[in-house]
């Protein structure tokens, strides 16, 4: 059988309705990781859905404990055909955000897959049950087409706490590095560039949240009696924020800016147009000067104010507030000195006359990016293009964040992400849905990628290692 025939077989499977039925069963499990009363259903997703699916494919399955969050375990499925073959690591998460049942529109519920035109509605249909289900189905189709063989070894990690910031995932990858040892990582999460264009992204921007606060005094004071005599923390904090990011959204802290965008990344991004029909209108005057909107989103750093409070906005009093605070976020690309963000902010605020502003770093995750010139990237793009008949979009990194650092940095793997969703899918919102057309095309592309990995895996990885060695010597 050829790769084209394997794709045709996968297409027939999808068109039979079997994939939709499988996804409907998985969506029906309320695996809301943000709640503490869904533990049994979270466990059921592993026990009743994932473990049997992998075992039917000849994988051995093992539940891995999560000491940081015992009720959010991991499942590792492993299939070793030959120790000499390349090993693929895949990943997905079976937990979902709150269902928010009462706010879905009439006729829809988070826990029942409903088809309307090209849309399959249901919580987790896009994030991430639908996406990892596509990839598992592609493995199944390749094994069936190859007479029970994949042509490579495969490990598949299912997480049940991604929507609560993946507690324990990094520790797991350090602790179980040998069990998770592989040669290449391929997974699906996040959205495509848009609904029409298949997309490959190679990592994600990092994110670090921090709080700025001013505590001037322990109580508020009447503005008529004390106005003009007491400092106003709200006013001071607003000015402090203005010294970090200007009125045009441009980051002002030089130490937190990335290096100039490389020519190679600029060339890749020149083929990308951001925005989605039905999405918000992009403000062309907002963000770093001299960059295109695409470069601002995928190649640069942004500082955002997420929340800000002084006094009581719901019941404002005629009083000078005693304190003010703001939670901010820096989204950043690789080669940003984000781990020293606290000292950089402190130095910048002091230099601009704001020593009274306290800086508290809350949490952060690194940025990652596989070298876009790596031979694995060209291979994946070519397979996706041939299968879909479309030119895929290549993103050096996702604009948002994923736990890619644990795979790229802790496990040291080349990471390829092929999303099966799109920006307007309702992810983390009401009326979440997966597009049937994207799921179908995704299954076709993943089947072809896995088929080719079984045919060419050893050669592809040898080229990858040679390229990496050359880059390290340069």
C-alpha cells in the first residue's frame, strides 16, 4: 500500500461517521479539571476511553502519578516495534475548561456533540479531545494500512491538568525521562492560522505574569479634605505603567525586548496574514513600530495590562485610595531575558522615579522554537501540502503559550505542532466547536505524516541530527 492509499483509507473511515461517534462519546465525559467534583470523570477519560483505544492498537498503557496534583494523573501509552526504529512522542490533554452550561445558546450543551453544517459543537471538541483523537485515529489507520505495523516506535502522553497550567508535567518529564525518551515530537493543540490554511508551528511564545502594586497607607481618605495633599496610588500606578509601555502599545523596557527578528524568520512571516473573519479588527497603529502585524504577533514581545484596580470600582467613594495594583503579562519570543524580569522591571521603575511600586513575579513559562531551517520542518510542510493540496502556513512559534518547553528543553526533542482547530472555534468560551472539514483534513495529513515517518524516519532523523550538529559548530 502507498501513502496515498493509506490517506484514502483514512478518509473513508472518517466519512463513515465512525470518528464523529468516537468524539461524541469522549465529549460526553465532563472532564473539567478546574473543578474538584469531576475527579471520577477525569479518571474515566483515561480508563474508559484512552487506555482501551491505545491497547487496541497494541500499546501498553501505564498511569503515571502526579504528586503535584494527585487527581490529575497522566497516561503513557507505549508501543515498541523495534529498538532500532525511530521513536515518536505524541501528546494531548483530555481535560477541559468549565462547561459554562447555562450560557451556551439554545439547542446546544457542552456535553453533547451537535452537528450544524460544518460545525461539531461540544466542550473539548477543539481543545483538545478532538485534536488528539484525530492523531490517535491516524495512528490506527497507518497500522491498519501497514498490516499491523507503524514502521516506528510510538509513545503517547495524555495529560489531565493542562487547563490548570499543567501541574506536575515538567517534574514528570524530568522523573520519567527514560520512559519518555524519543527522537521526534509531533502533537496538535491551539489553532491554525485560519480555517482555510493548514498550519505547522514549531514552538510557542513564553508568558510571565507579574503584579505591580503601591501601598501608600492603610485606609482611604476623603478627597475633599485631603486631595492635593496625599499621593494617589491609582494615579502613580497609571504613570508607572505608562513608563513600561507607551500609548501605542510599544514596550519601553529595553532589557525585556528580544533581539531583532532574523532574516529567516522575517521571510517565513512575510507569507502570513493575521486576522480571521468574525474576529476583532486589528489596530494597525498598535504595537512595535516598524513591524508588520504578523511580526508583532509571532516575532516580538508585548506587555499587556490584564487587570487593574484602585479603590472600589463597583462602589466608588469620594476618597483617595490607599493602594492600587495591576496584574500584567509579558508575552515573549526566544532569546528574551525573561527570567530576570523582576530585576529589569525594578531597575526601569527606579530610573523613572517609581521606587514606591512593588514588583511581584507570579509565574512564567519559557519560549521555544525549533529551527525553521531544520530538515524535519521541510519534510512536514511537503507532506501536508501534498495531502491537502494547499500551501501550509509555517509559524516559527504560536502567538500564545503551550507547555512545549517540557518537550523541547527538558526532553530535548524537535517539536512539530499541527493544529486541527481555528481561531474562531470558541475555545475556552461558550459554543466551542470543531470544524468537520478541518478534522477530516487533519486526519488525512496526520495519516500521511505518520505513514512517511514509517517509510523515511531513519533518514529524516539522520538529516536532522546532521543539521543540528552543523548549527552547533557554526
